[in-house]
């Protein structure tokens, strides 16, 4: 069971599926936790069937399931429930994203497992949380983006509400879950007792609203869709060079002064009347038009080579593949290879958190369904080959 990293020696039982839960447990696995992914014997995690596929392997599934071991277990059968309880007695963390109340029927809810292992940190991820009038409802990234207000503030002013291009609420819930688990583990190590970590996609989405939510709560009115404009900064938007588009972020008055000094030969000198951001916001359309007339005169490479040396934040609008192949991604080891027994070397996203003394690592390719049944059930928990075979014949594993 030995792994390396800051969470080495931490056993995580993962009965979550699709994205938020598996993303959370992948983060833990990257930092050295031993994660046992528990899947139904028939089909496993539904994400295994989601395209696109490479040699019949789902890239969606592989994106959040590296560094894990997979075992199969039918939790609807009493023998499967007893086996999971046996595993939970020695586990540190339990992660699930079943519909609220489902695991209680199987005797696998927080109260039941806490009773047999008081040190267990039990993380529940759901659409709307374990409390409240909608706790029994299912929630998915799209619907939660809609209900939280994220879609209402995303898109062009004259266009329809738009979801983000990445599954923001799933990823946020996975991040918050990992954060909550680590906080609970610290308390457990101090006091000797675990606790429940309750994370909802809806809560996670609301937390992402940050300054937009603060504006509403302060009585400043509802935020509106602004396309690539920023409600609190100007200019902080997208411009078009003669051959491509780019993003320009002027986040301070000093940066605005520097931009004007740089563009003075092009006819955009510093105007004292526009020296402060609060004034520029009121004149953002005029400023945008003035800058756009300048930027369209030259290609993107010209502007990046002039803006960046002056410390002015700007960037090309890249396709995903270009971003992944860039020098910065390579320098930060954000694309790494893992050897897969079937596919050979497979590239994965790297680990964004860099620890100087105890870094995480990519050690294992995403597991095949039930690949580690013998290792986990047999070597770790003492089931004999005969017991495993009989459980397999009955469809328990």
C-alpha cells in the first residue's frame, strides 16, 4: 500500500462517480493517498462510457481517475455492504456522491461508519447538500450553473445566458471537498475523531460568484451579462490585432498609465480625465473603440512583444492544444506521461500544486474496471482466492 507524497499512508475509499467526487479523490491520490475506487461490477463508473475514446478507453474517465486502484463491488447486496464496512474499519477517508439518503439504506451512511470507525473522515458530495428543502434532488453542473446565477452573468449582453465551457461547479465541488477533507484530517489527527464533510454543487457555485454576489448583497443591483468586459475594471477585455484576438488586463491605474505611455506614438496618450479606474468604467466603450483602432494596425506578435516587456498583462487567445504545448506548460510540468499497460505512454495533465519538499506525483494510469480486486481484497484485506471466486460468481465483486 506504500505510496509517496504528503498524504502517503492515507487510505481513501472512493464510491463516487462521474466528475466532482473522482476529481476530489484524484487530487488526494496525486498527493500520495492510496485511493481505492469502488465500482459496480457491471459497467463501473458511468464516465467509463463517455466519449471521446482512445482505443476504447474514455478520455473523460481517464482525466480524473489516475493514481487510483479499482475494485468492483455491488453495494446492493448484503455481502457487498459487509465487505465495504470491513474495509471502512481501517480507512481514513470515505468519499461518496450518491443521492442523499441512498447509502443509509445500505448501512453505509456517516452515522453507521462513524460508529465502527470514529476516526473516519466521511465526505458527501451532492447537488444541494445534506440539508435544506431540495436536499433530495439531483443536481448537475449545467442545471446548477443555471440556478446559481453563473449562466445569467455569462455571455454577450444581447445574447442568451451561457454556461461556462468547463464544468465549473463539478470542479469547484471537487476542490472544496479535497480542501474540507484535509481540514478534517488535521482535526482528526489532533483530536482523534473524524467528521462529515458536506459539499454541495449549488453552494460551490454560489461561492464562485464572489464579487458579483457581494454587489447584490450590498444592494448595488443585479449583475448583467457583459461578454468579455469586466464589471469592475477597464480596459479589461478582448481586442483584435490585425491577425488574431488577444486579452488585455489593465487592473490598476499604474498599468493604464504605462499602456498610454507605450501607445503614445500611436495616438493614445495619457489623459488625466481617465486616470482612475472608476472613471474609465463609465467610458469603457469609448476607450475600447480608441484602443481597438490602434491594435488592429499590427499583428498579435507585434503587440505581445511590446506589451509584455512593460509588465502589461496580455495573452493570446489559444486553443487548448496550443496552451498544452506551450513552453510555460512544459516548464511547469503541466503535461506528464504515465505508462499504461495497454496503451503505452499516455499524456495527462500535471499537478498544479507544487510542494517544495514533498511534491505529489503521477504514478499510475487510470485503472481498468476491477483491475485491483485481487491486490486489495486478497493481499490487503485477507480474502482467499476461493472467497474471491465465490463472490465473483454471485456478482458481489
